[in-house]
C-alpha cells in the first residue's frame, strides 16, 4: 500500500473518519456486486477518486497499477479458482470487486496521514477500555505494524542485492534466512527502544 503523499485536493482535506467509513461501506458493498456493469462502475468511481486527489488520468492509472502490482498473484489465484468453480463472469466480478477495494484502500493511505488514521481507530475502540484494553496501546501497535511494512521491504531489497552480488539470485534459502535474521534484529532494537521509554509491560 502507498504511503501518504501531501496535497490540497478535496480528498486530502476530507477527515480520516469519513474516509475510513467510506472504505468500510465499500467493502460491505462489494458483497452485493454480482453483475459486471456494477463492478465496472465501482472501479470507475475509485479511479475518479484518484483523479480528484490531484493526479491526471495517466498518473492515476499508473498509481493504481503500482498499488495492485504486488498483489497480482493473489488476484490471479482467486480469479482462476472462481473461473473453475463458478465461471468466468463470477471470476471477473470477484476479482474486480477486490481490485476496487484494494485501490480505494490505497487511495485512503495516499491522501491521509497514518497518525490521523490511527487516531480514528483509537477513538472508535475507546469503549473497550471498560474491559481492560488500552486503546492507546492498540494505536501504538497499529502504528508499529504499519511502519514495519516499508522497513521489511527495505530489508528485503538489501538482502536481494547482497544475494545477487554473491551469485545466489535463485536461492530461496539465501534470501529467506538473512531476511528473517535482519527482521528479528530490527524487532529487538525496536523492543529495546520501547523499553527505554517505559513501554515494556
């Protein structure tokens, strides 16, 4: 998923709460999409959202493709499964619905600061404090989880470069083991930093 990109568009100025609510409603609505024309309209609406966010149509399509590219294998697998079990129309409908949901989620993250999204979640789950769950701790967990995504991606890029330099580009083990070790070391450092700030219980 994309990281926040500053801007002054209408989409950027919308509060995080309504954006998340729209994302949830869209997710619920995808269950009701059972015709190709409905999926097409939903995708056009999402792409229009990218256009309103301040990008040209070619740039909007490029951004959308960049968001979906890491998940193409998952969408392809889902499409093949539904094509075999329910026919090609059902496959296109399901994959198209998921594609629209992924693109809308990416649009929210591109136009909303992470701290604003986390603040909304913390406010929504504040009632769980009555059963002993600290909403602020949940918000911290979400923030660390979101932050871990680009960190692990960066570590994977470093390991991949080192792997190629050693002539082991096709070795799964030469990629997985160093990545896991580096990720665990990063987690240890993060834990020590949190403990130093009193967040260790």
